[in-house]
């Protein structure tokens, strides 16, 4: 009998034998992150559909320190059970541990390949793993021996699914120890296997990743994840964009699905999304009536709450997490937060809301073009990727290929310098094409009569086709009939 990660070394922390304080929990989360690579957590707050747990600031700091300093700066991997309260209306986004970006929320799948009856859904569920179902149906066999010498074969709950994912992560780190904590999360997303495929809850987001509130990205696939890890290039430095709307003070329509919505526009350079945090401050007499959603600029919807029997009041500055927007673009349009009431007779007010998007900056312009046009090994060879290089030997250097939307790998037979005389014109006239969308390029049309001194011609836009502009310049008649014209294309930044 073998577990998911044979020969892994285990460290056990005794935490749950009595009530704990936030300081106790934070100490456990941050304990010896120089030694503990993967922190599996099959515990949490009550799965009763009535508890809205928000981590203490000490816990937040412990998670942040763990991913910043753990494993020599690569980050401790925190794996967390998504919760076992689905049958009583609980939802993974009501658990502040699973709402932390540093944690990997894990759901359960039964022996039929469907969501276990107890496994909580949520926009923060990243991955699922096999576990048990009803009594008498197959569960998980472990390496633990019973008193009669046989193996335990009825381990279950998301408490069983989480350590299975932790074992797979151990295999990833064995394959490639340099993986960062965010690398591990994306590898799990990319390699996850879609299950229960006929279920209408599956979506494919704008980055091409499939997600389901019940399964996250799908069922963990150890072989696919390890294969992907072996050739993985680390994600770029993590950045964030955030925006807050204070003093909204908008009434939530009673019992109406239209609800109240507010849009958020993120400023700054484009960001490839990883984690999205959405915080709301809501006064409401019966918070179990509320459905709270976040829609990305690409139209992907994250549902943070369901109508359920929670008769407590308010969402007091409560923060939700979504991983469903992973890989999408953050600043291409508005993000929309919507709050709607499920039952008539209960009133409430959306006081304020904010979103914070984490991800990586997008290479733009020429740099992005190089990344898309050449392999990783080619990008390290300046004789291939330098601006002045001409790898396909068609007379056009890379920068001009980029400017003209050419293919730097295949000679395409176009004019090398993108500048052509206008046939039949009464005076010398020249045209060239510029891409107005390429803000990192400058086009300069130069004229000389002696190839020594050059002056700049000012072209006009002759016609447009999308972002492409045909620009035209006319040479005025002069005493010297000799004229030389050249087009200079350079990077503006």
C-alpha cells in the first residue's frame, strides 16, 4: 500500500485538542516554514451555514509571511479543505481560510465522479480530489492500519481530499523544487481533469481555463501536473491593482433578482489575473437571503453567496476570493459587483465595496511580440531576437517585422522597409503603413538630397483600416531633382 507521495516526511502540529486563539492559529500557520514545504489543513470553522469567518489580522500576516519567506523565498504551499457543510447550506466562500489567496481550496468528488453530497461549492475552490460518498459506498483507503491489521478504507470528507492534493504537490516539488507557491496553483489549474462534464455549471473563462463552482478547475491529475511541472517557467513577479467605492449606501431591492450593481474600473498597466479579492460592507437583516456576484470584464461570473438559511445580519467588511478569473485580463473593462435579495420582506443596504486583483504585468508591444514569435530558447539568442536581427533573411529586421505585422520566421516577400512610391503621381509621393495600436513605435520619414543632411517630412493619414494607417508624404519640387527618402522605425520606450 502506498500513498500519493511515498517517502514524504511528515510533521504533525497539535492544534485542535482545545479552543484556540488567533495567535495560536497564526503560530501554527507560520511554524517552521523553513522546514515545512506543504502545510495541509483539514480543519476550519464550523460548517453550519451560519458562520461567516473572517481571519484575524495575525492570521493574514502569517499567511503572507509564509508565502514570502517559506521554502527559501519560494513560498510554503497551504492546502485547505473547502468544507463539509453543503447539505446545510454552507458555502466555501463563507470560510475566511479558503478566502485567502495563499491557500488552495480543495473540494471532494465521490466514486461516481461527481461532487460529494457534503462538499461545499465556492468561487474560491481551486481543485477537487477523490473522497467518499454515503455510508457503505467506496471511500478512500489509507496506509493507516486498523486494530485487526487491515487498512482503513473509509476515510472521507474534504479532510480526505485535501491531503491527496498535498501529496500530488509533493510530487510536483520533487520534480521541480524551484516552483513558487503561485506556480503550483496554476499548474494544478492547467492540469486538472474535467469531471461531471454534462453539468451545466462548467464555464470556460476568457483565458481558456475551465471552472465550476463545485469542482474548481476539476479533479487533480497527478501525472499531468508532474509532466507540466517539469518544463514549467516560473510566473513573473506578482503585482496588484485595486479600487474601492465608499459611501455607496444603495438600497438592495427587496426580493428582486435585479439587485444593486456597481462597476469598478482598474487603472494602470494591464494585468494577467490570478487571484481576485472582493470586499463588501452590507447591512441586512437576513444575510442568508443575499446572492453576491462579481463579473469580470470578460463576462466570467463568480458567485460568492447563495440563498440559504442563515438568519444572521450583515456582511461586515467581508472579503471573498475568486480563482475563476485566472489568466484573464484585469483592465480591459469594468468589473461589476452585484447584490440581490432572495426573499421579500427583508431589507438591506450596500454600504461600500472594493476589489483587489493580483497577477502579473503583461509584456506589451515589441517585447510581447518577441515572446509570441520565438521559443524560450530562441529568446535567449540575440542573433535571433535582437531588434536589428533578420532571422528569416528577407531583408526586414525584427523591428520592422513587428511594425508591419510580418512573420520573422518566414520570408514573406513584402517590401523590406514598408515605404513605397505612389505610381503615376504628378509629384514624388510616398506612402507607408503604421499601426496606431503599437504605441511603443515611432515612425519618422526622412528626406535628403545629398545623403548627408536629412530633414523630417510630415505625412498625413491617407486612409485607415482598423488600427492600420496609410500615411502619405509629398516631396515639394526643388532645384535639385535628386531625392532620397527613408523610413526610420524605432521604439519610443
